[in-house]
C-alpha cells in the first residue's frame, strides 16, 4: 500500500477546515497541520465579528453566493451537532431615503436569486417590531437567519475532529522554521 502524506499550513479556520476535510475525504492519508503560533486560531479566526453571513450581497449565480448560503446552513448544522452555541439574531439592512430604497430593492433581488432563506422586505412598522431602536428607516431587508458564532470555538472543534480522525497538529513552529520565507 502506498501511504501519502499531506501537510497544510495555518491553524486558522481555513487551514483547520482544509486539514479536517482532507482526513474525512482521504482517511488513509497522513495529514499534518503546521502553525507557527503556539495556539490555534490566534489571528483573524479568533479576532473577527463572528457573523454567519447569508449571501445577500453576492452576484447571483456566483460560486461565492452559492457557497455562502450553503456554508451558513452547514455551519448551523455543524454547531448543532457539536453543541457549539450560536445566535440567529437576524439582520436588518435599512433604507432611510428613496435613493437607498432603490438600492435596497436591487440588493433584495440579489438575495432572492441567491435563495437566502427567510429573506423579507419589511416596512417601517415591521422594522420597529424587529428592532425598536431602529428609527428613521422607511423600509428594510430582514434576514432572520443571519447569525453570530465564536469562530475560534468552531476552529478548535475542527482541530478536535481532525485529531480524532488521525491528523497531527504541530504548533509553535516560528522558531523552528525561521529559515522559511513568507510571501
């Protein structure tokens, strides 16, 4: 039998997600994740707003739009399976004048074409029902499935999945690999 070894770099959500998926797709492959930091998810993954985007803004039919909608739904499913807390707090994109209202219609159409679940156009009264402190809006797009999550916690769960399937994580490599040039 031929044994293949693959290494992936970076202990953030992208690197961990890639390593995890490699082990799921190729269970017999030896996969090593390398990170220069002494702990995982210590950069962007651990320092962002935590938003679970739903794909409203992307060009309809684009891969980015498709993956955003699918990724959000898969994120909620993964979090449910792993008991990772999240909140579907929803999102209002509010127009305060006629010009913004016209742009809102275009954005709403994009969201519908991208099959963003639960998307609705709401009027001034509905805005206030959803968010009483949002005054001045004449209409808004309501995305009830937009949410927030601690992406660092998700990344660390990916790491646990990866190690449970036989993957290896090597951290604190910055001093050991100081001769490696970065772009």
